[in-house]
C-alpha cells in the first residue's frame, strides 16, 4: 500500500469548494443524513488528483454517487478506484437513484463499512481493542503469560475512592 493521498493543491481545494456549492439533489440529501450520523465524513474531499463526493478519512472510505454522466465514464471510474485502492481507500459506489429511492439502505451500508474499517478508538482497552457486547473480558494477557492488570471499578479512576469528587457517572 502506498502512502496516503494528502497533498491537495490550491486548484483541488477550489474545485472542491465549487462542487460543494453545486451538489446535485442526491448528494445534498445524503450529505444531510451523513452529517446527522456519528461518523465523521467530509464532503467533496480532495484526494489528489481526485475529488471524491464523500470521504471517511479515518476508515479510508471513499463514497461516490454516480449520475447519468458516469454511464460513459466506466474506464475513468475503474482507474480512479484502482488508484484510491493502492492508497488504502475502498470506494463505495451508489447511483443517484439509489439515494433518492432508498437512502436508509445506502446510509446503513456506508456506516457499516466505515465501522468495519475504522481503527479502534484510543483508550479502547488493552491492545487497542474493545470487548463486544455480551462477551466476557479476557482472563489472561494477549500473550497468555500473565493475568491482565486489575482496574478500579468504573467511576473510581486510578486514584481510588478518594480521588476527585467520588461521584460515579
């Protein structure tokens, strides 16, 4: 995998701004719904030399809405997807009609894929992972050599009962 596409030129930024001002109806609808979600998504995001309709940078996910003009641009789109893939981005493509007639399904697909591809949050536990709902915590360290360290009960912090206000949130 190559390094991330990160060097947006002044021209890229200007083109992205112009595209944001002239978004088709399907892009506006999806953008409004994505903004309501807890996933951070950027609209008309430059990934030089391209500008993707939407990008979830943490998940390295590019989201493209294809209108009628894309019917004749299949080779261009395939090359663009290949270049983005070489830089670690997965491209999800939907038609404008998909968004206009089934936006909930489109949104669900995007959020599911972003969740699968996003790195775990900082402080998510030992080893950076998290314990799925209903799963039992590990009883040994990942190497199997030592028991995991004991952590204070939720709300007490590392300083014990006398640290802070003593309130449990």
